[in-house]
C-alpha cells in the first residue's frame, strides 16, 4: 500500500489512502501522538492512528432504518458485530488529490450503485484535507450530497491515542448517552462520577464506550512521564465518543462526532442537536479537527 508522507518541523504525518483514507502515523520529535500502523501487508484500518467516519458515526441498529417513507437495510460491516458501524468511508480506498509540501487532499466517490448501495443507499463525495502547521495537524472532512434529494448524513473522526497506561485525559461535556447490552442508546443522563473527566484523570480500561453529548469541543491527552500533551479541538462536532478498551489494547479513542449513536433511528431523543443532519441535494456537511502538540512544565 502506498504511504504518503508530509513533515512540518518536528511533526511527521503518514497517510494511507488505500486503507480507508487513514492516518498510518503521526509523530512529534519522534514520539507517537497517534497510534502507528504496524508494518506488513495484512494490517487493518482500525490498527492505525485515525480514520474518518462518513456518512454516519458509530452504530446503526441492526443496519436498519426508515427515512422519507422507505425502509433501508445496510450491510453489517464489522465481522460478527450485529450493527452497521462507522459508515463505509473507513472501508473504502481513497484517492490522492491536490497536494503540496505540507498538505494533502484525499477523495472518496461513493456511487451507491449495485452492491455498494448496501453500504449506503445514496451517492456522495467525501474529501479529507490534511494540513500540517509546525506543531499541529488540521483535518477538514467534507461530505457532498450527490443525490437529487435531501438525505441524512453525519461525520466524525476516530483517532487513537497510544500509551493509555501512562496517560491522563481531560474534557468536559453536558451529559452522556447511556447504552444497553447491545451497545445501543437508551437515553440521556448526567455525567456519572466514574465518567467525569472534567479534571485530569487516568483512563480506566474497559470502562466506557459511550457518546458524551454537548461537549466543550476540546479534549486533552497528556503523558506525564514525557511531559507531552496533545489538545484535540473540534468546535464543529457537538459531541464526542470516549472509548476505553481493555488494558491490553493500550489506547484511548476520543471521537468528535456530529450526532449521537443510532441517531437515524432514535432522532436524538427529541433534541435536534443530537440528531443526524439532513443534507439537501448538492449540499454539504463539514467538520474539522485540530491536533496541537506541546511539551508542558
């Protein structure tokens, strides 16, 4: 697989267009900021540093939903997982577009013809623009509706921060979306103490895989032993998913997203800010993420 490299000062970025338009590596002064993709040919996109969530975030219950008077069934696209998850952009090859010394554009065309209609029933074009700015990486993800009518759509980013056992995290949110045993939302709740990261805390392995709604648009991860910190900013994304897997996987996922899980079915529990967007014909939806890296005292 072709790997695209860009460098700006101490920041080194590797992209793998063929592998879901994913980030294969992001380092700063040689230190991993996002998890690096292993070497070899049999790697998967969810072993890397970050991939785009398009045209929806997280789970659609059992791959089924109803829109504008029609019922739709999607592929269950993640092994034996019972739901459709993360859209289809992360499982498709992207094409390299405009590029210069410190930026690259990747593009995905989804025609929704034949078998691809089971991935998502409407055509779209998505772009990712990656720009390095010395100590920061800026990514803009844009969805363009190519259907001749309005359709639902959502976006997000799925970054993986390494060395969870040595890290601390901090972010604020208005509340959390509770899930059932099938990982599907059941309702909204205030932040419980065990999921309150308003002040710096070590992540608790295998403790959470939930959407935090109405968040502050900013999260920070730091590694005290290294005096290293990354600040994630995504003011366009009103919510964020925090996923802390078992300790042996040793990563933190903080995912800025445009809607809560399964919003296409639950309608955001009556809150338009939690719901999936409806994008008009020829319209677009866009979010951005900025990762800023620094040392701290």
